[in-house]
C-alpha cells in the first residue's frame, strides 16, 4: 500500500513536469542560496507555515468525517474525501489530511514534512515540485523517510 504523502505539488507536477534532473539541479542551487541567506527557519517561513496550517484547517475541519486529533504537534484530519489529499494523505503546514492512512510510522513521516514546512514556509510547495513527482528521488520524501511514508518496503531488521 502506498501511503502518506504529501503535497498538492505532487498533483501539479503531473501537469507541469520539470525534467527531473533539471528540477533537482535547480532545487540544489535554490536550497544552497536559501541556507546562505538565513531564510530557512526564519520568522517569515514560520509565518508561512502557520498560514498553510490555517488554510488546511479550512479544508480539513469542515470536510472531516472522522476523528480530528492533535498528535505530537500534528493535527490529523481523517475521513476526508479523496480529492482533498494526494496519495495516502497530504501534509499542509501542521495539518495531515487523509482518508484513513494513519499509523505511528506515517505520522512520524508527516511530522518531518511539518518541519519542512516550518523551514521553507510557503516556498515549500514550489521546492517540493522541483524535487520531482517520483517519491523515491524526491529530496523531501527521502528526508521524511521512504519506509515510514510507505514508498518502500520495510527492510528486515
Ligand atoms: Zn511524504
């Protein structure tokens, strides 16, 4: 089962696909510039993440047919119609919008996306789009954990 992930940018990337290698190169350059300019994890990006959270709650709260709960800094909205999220679920700001793909592993994955939202603010969807639609090569999915996100099988331990 393919579960949690993450951004509406995933859908956009299907419509407007950047050649993967070009997108990843652009992403690398942009991330380097953002880090150097101390843009990341700034009050501006935190404000962007909060704005995204408010927007996601405006979708998640009225549409949720299931339990809405706060789990370790993540607001989980279940029972949403399929059009309201991508793949198994979508993380927008601090809100995880899903049908019912919820497990400790998936939530751990989504919490990394929450941190990514805080780090890059409203630039995050654009950066995610540049990282490409293939989760196995997407910088942000790899950082969040491909196994936890359900993109690769758990390795035997
Ligand atoms: Zn993800």
